[in-house]
């Protein structure tokens, strides 16, 4: 089964060291962080300009104290 672009971007997010972006929003496209910051609208605006219509993954990097169940 082939992974979709969003699935590939999600797996990149789960495997990558995103610690430099703790507390920030990040946009991922083709296994690269193309935009990041604390202002979601700005991150999306920049990612839209860079992605040129391609779908990107938008995620918030949790703090170290965040516990996921």
C-alpha cells in the first residue's frame, strides 16, 4: 500500500527531532519543515507560499511536559 503525502509528512513529524521547535507550529512538506513559529496564521501563510498548492502537514510541537496517552 502506498502512503499518501500527508501520511509521509506525519511519519516524518513522528520520527524527526523537532525539539528546536518546542511550543511552535510547524508545517511539513516532503520531509522538510517549511515554516515554523508561534503565530499559526503566519506559519500557514508562509507554508502556502512555499508549497504552491501541495498539501502540507500542520502540527504543534508539544512542550516536554506534555504527556500523550
